[in-house]
């Protein structure tokens, strides 16, 4: 068997990047200062080496297929599956991982247009489901099989940038584009001193309401200038609960399998009461913040709403079927709700629970892997995804807030007094609290999800939040505070 050098070994289908990734994991393991830390690092190193062996033994050498002579993309394949991993080594194309969802048709159309230009390195789309997507990325990185372009949810950029999986984008982004981006889009993409990704839209969070029920209950429609207070919010829930036709007042999508959803949609409740997920100054501890007095009061209030029967442990479908009068949700709810409710649908700002309106933000965007051999071409694809036209198409597809200021007036849902304009105005007013930009975000999100599920099930909020804070601090401590690379 030929020895591994700087180039691919054809007999094995192994790249130098594969070897570098595996050996980096070994060095981290050996450098660990404590037995506990070393044990975790050794396990990661073993996974990296195992992935390398699997790649060597079972992945076929790459073929030369790419785009057709007409510029059409080959059929989309599945990102992260063993059958496709070997193809990611192809040197003559830009591989693009994208998560399947409302946005996928826009991605497919952009790839088609990109390939119609007959670029030297055509783009090929590989799709993935949301579930375990982060693990797929990590496994591909360990095996040296990352694609050129990655679809990444904003808060996870730091988690993938910290170990060196991503390439900073400053060398590519023109100043004109940077100036046209919403501050929240730039904020979610920055880790340390670098920008690692760009998203064509931002998420907006609000209260979706059935106008017919509000009118019957005699409840006013709140505005950004005059949002509901906590007292008004609970008064509205009480009135709506006794309104004919309303089975219960509020759905909050508490019954969900998306572990990241609570950090985006329910953390604003913590922040509205003065709490938070982590110490924002250091990003190194959740103790005394996530389980501090303000956060505990917020989660006890959520339990109170549940005990009153004002909300239930269900998903947001009950709003669309008119069982619930209100829905606490994001822009992704709009299209389905509009179809179901028609002119009865109204989108309102979130309440002010005492510390001003607080909303979550952050969305899926595009990043370039550090191992991509055609970074300039990869950027050209991302630049097409960030064009005003593509940004508007994305907004029309999923209801997202356009990432570019110049695109806002072109987006029917947001232009002028568009039906979702309140979501953009909340972001413009500075009400957004971004999810923590730290490599520990995955643990923060998961720990908060488990805590909320325990609280919804009747657990004591202080105990549940303290368990979550301890889990987060242990993760951060294990990685020595995640110092910037």
C-alpha cells in the first residue's frame, strides 16, 4: 500500500486533510491537562481515526461527474451519508450541503443559475435533514470530507469555527454588501475578530393572533410603541380563555422535537424578566444567570400559565385550526397561518415583561469550509444567494426578515406596512438578543431545552435550571473556557 503523502492516495481515497484532522485530534488528546479532559479528547481522537479508516477501506475513488453540458445540476444527494461522502473529494466542483426545508427550492434555483454560467467548478447540491446535522458536520470534518459550502444555523458558527472547520469571509465580502446587511445578520456571523458566514434572512419572533377572537374578547392589539405589559398579557389570556370558540388562549410550540427551538423562542421570556442563558460579558458561566432569581421567576410564570390552562404542551397547529387564539412563534408560521386564517390573522410584537421587548433572532446561512480548494468559486455561489433577488425569494418562501436593507422594500411581506413588518421593526429597534456566540452554544441550547421540558412536566424551576447551568459550566470548563483560536 502506498504511503500517505501530500496528495490523495488513489488506492485509499484518503486526502491529506483527512490525515491532518485525525492527527490534530490526537495532539489535542495528548495535550489535555486532566484525566477527565484527556478521556473526552481521546474519545474524539478515536472517532476521527475510525472515520479515517472507514474512508480508506470503504469509500470509492471519486468519479469525474459534475454538472451536465447544459449547466444543469446533477440530482441532489444526501449530505453526510456514506454513499455520498466519497464524492465530496471531487476537485472539479463546489459541493453544497443544504438542510431540507422551505428554503430548498430557492437554493436549487440558485444552483441552477450558477451552473448555467458554465463556471470552471460547477456546484452540486447535497441535502440533509435537520436532525443530527451538527454531528454530520463534525463527522465529515474528522474524516476530511467537508463540502465547500455549508448550510449552518447562525449560533453554531462559533462551534464550527473554533476547531478550524470554517474559513473567514473577510477576503471575499465587498464593503457594499457588508454595509447593506442588517446588524443582526453581521452579529450572528461574527466569532472573535472574524466573520464566518452570511444568512439571506433573519428570524423574527412575535405573537400571531386571531383578530376575530381579540375583537370578541375586547382585547386591544398591541404595538411596538405600546406593547402589552405582563399584566395586560395575562389579562388578555384570561379574557380569551372565556371567549366562545377558544379552546385555550395561547400555544407556544412546547411540544417540539427541535432541541434548539427553546433557545430561540423561549429565552426571550427569561430575558424579558431580566434573566438569560449565560453571562454575556464572559460567555464562560451560566451559574447565577440561567438559574438566577430573574430566570427562575420567568419559568415559574410559564408554569403558572400552564396551570391556569392558558397554554398547553402541544405544537402550534392548534392556532391554525382556531383552537387557540394566540401563538408565540416565528416567521416560519406565517404562510400556513395565513392560509388557514386569512384576514383574521394579525402579527403583533411580543409583550414587555418588565425589561423591554426581547426577541430571539438568528437563522440558517452559508459558510465556506477551511478545506475547500475553490474558495473563490464557493464565495461566488454565496454571493448569488445573497443577491437582493435571491434574498426576496427566500423571504417569500419562509417569511424570513430580508438580510439586506435594500431588499426590505422589495419583499411583499415586509415592505411598508406589510403583514410581517412588525417583526423587522422589532429587530430594527434593537430588541433582539442573539443566541450566545460561543462554541458551547450546542450544550447551552440542549441544556435549556431539557430544563424547559422538565419545568413543563412539573419540575421545580430552580432545580431544573440549576442542572442546566451546571451542565453548561462543565462543558465550558472541559474546554478551558473556549479561548479564541
